C-alpha cells in the first residue's frame, strides 16, 4: 500500500481522525456567523478533494447514479471502494480516489464535475455537526429520537484552506441551506440512525453475515433491493400497505426510505407502521422452533440411553 493510500485512510472529511486540532473549540448554533467562500480564484481550489475519505450515503449513491446515468452496480464497481461505517461492522462504500493523484475521480482543475449532485460529506465543509447521543432516547414505537438541542455545529479550519480569508459572511443556517445540507440530512437521517443503533451495541454483539449482506444491498443498490421486494417471497411474508407498494414500485426515493424502515425492523426489531409479518408465517416460524426443540429433546434422550447402554456393558 502506498503512502498516499495510507494517508487517505487516515483522513476523514474534517481533518485527521487521530488529530482533530483543525476543529475550533467553539460550539456554534444556526445563528452563529462565519466567513467563508470557495471559488476557482482561491489558491487552494480543489485541494480538499484529495487524500480524503468520502463515505457515501444511500442518497448520495442514488443521486450520483442518476447524474452519471449508470446502474448502481456499475457505479459501485467503477467509483467506490468498500469500507466499514463509523467503526462498526456495518459495510458501506467510500469514493475510490484516483491512483495517479489520490484525488476524487470527479474533480478537475476547474472544479467538481458533479457539483450539484456531490456527496453529503462534501457539502458540510467547513461546518461540521456533532451529535453525541448514540442510541439514547426512544419514542413510544421504539424508534430513536434526536432532540435538536443535543446537536451543535463547529467550524473546521485547515491550514491549507484559504476560503476562510474571503469576505463572504454567512450564518451557519444560511451556509447549510446554500449547500443543500438540510435536504441531505433529512434523506440520510434514518440510515444514520441505523448506524448509531449498531454503534451503541458495542463490540459485544456482531451482525450475522446475512444481515451484513442485506444492509449493504439495501444501502447501495436500490435496483437489487427492488427485485428482492417484488421477485422473492417478501410480499408472501409481509403485509404492506397497498399505497406503499405502488410507491416503491417506481419511486426510488420512496424505496430508499422504505429500505431504512425494513432494515430497522429486520436488524433491530423496530416497529414499522404499515409493515407486519403475516400471521401464518409467524405460526410457521413458531412451529419450526417447537419442532427443533422437540428434536433436541429426543436427541438428548437418545444420547442418554446410548450412554446408559455403554455403561451397563
């Protein structure tokens, strides 16, 4: 592995993960002000697009595949590399940097070629958002709740970035609206909540390989996930609202949002309104469990009888 690749692994969006000294030690609100502007005339233009790990959310992948007009599996193969999310065992993908210069494949000297559909991570800079609650309070349905007061913002100032020397004044709220962060946060919210739930369990619990595959498929390839819904036994197992079924047949955003609910239900047992396992399937499962228990008892008795015979001999 080259030194550039090692550096890229160490870097995250807001500086090195092992050294957060680029973060100003000041909590910001939506009304806090900052000076920042990035444009082709600043000397560091596109410098932040290299030696960096850009993890993609499902909505990022959806928008980029639409922009490039290619199917998800082709996008994943060409433009991404596997990674684990937030130091968990949940699989995801990050942008695959170019080998020749360790930069994002979509950046040129003139700027980003997919700027209006750029990933969520790219939109945050230089304003980060922190939320130290990981799997805390829940509502009546068992879903996690994130009160607004538990979030705050912070400013990232890296030595190479000259955008902070520009005279454009924003509030944090204005900056986020200009960058389209609020829309992305809304689209990513339930997916990020899944990761925080997993993270809150710590290392004492591991996802099964089947659960990892399901999480990866639903998070990265909506075409594959749609086939799973409509071409497998899924609809024979679950009762779904008819209006929802019609929506997810053709609407990728609705399908993506449904995938988050399904993952919350299948991985963590969360209650999802409008999605229930058919009663006959529950009874089949109960019967299977009972049969395994009965078989185990019969096997234990047989083992005891065999041991008794051997002892008597």
